[in-house]
């Protein structure tokens, strides 16, 4: 699996939009550590949860 994320990217978890916007901290294999504005740091397994990248023009 190839993830299209880099540290610093902004993402949302479509299953938990109330977490707010998150910033990718690190990526190790399929695990992405994201610091969300409303719930803090979460480790997301991208095999189970698909994050959506936020682009600058959104």
C-alpha cells in the first residue's frame, strides 16, 4: 500500500469529522500519526480508516 501523505499534510477523518483538521506527524508503514485540533494525537491504521487529504484550495 502506498500512502499519499507526508509529514505536515493536513487531513480529516471522514468517520470522525468532529476531530477537526489534523496535521500528519509521521508515517510508519500503514500507521499514520496525526495531531488533530480537537482530540490531540491519534495513530491511524490506514488499512482500516481512510484519511482524506486537504489541499490548499479547499
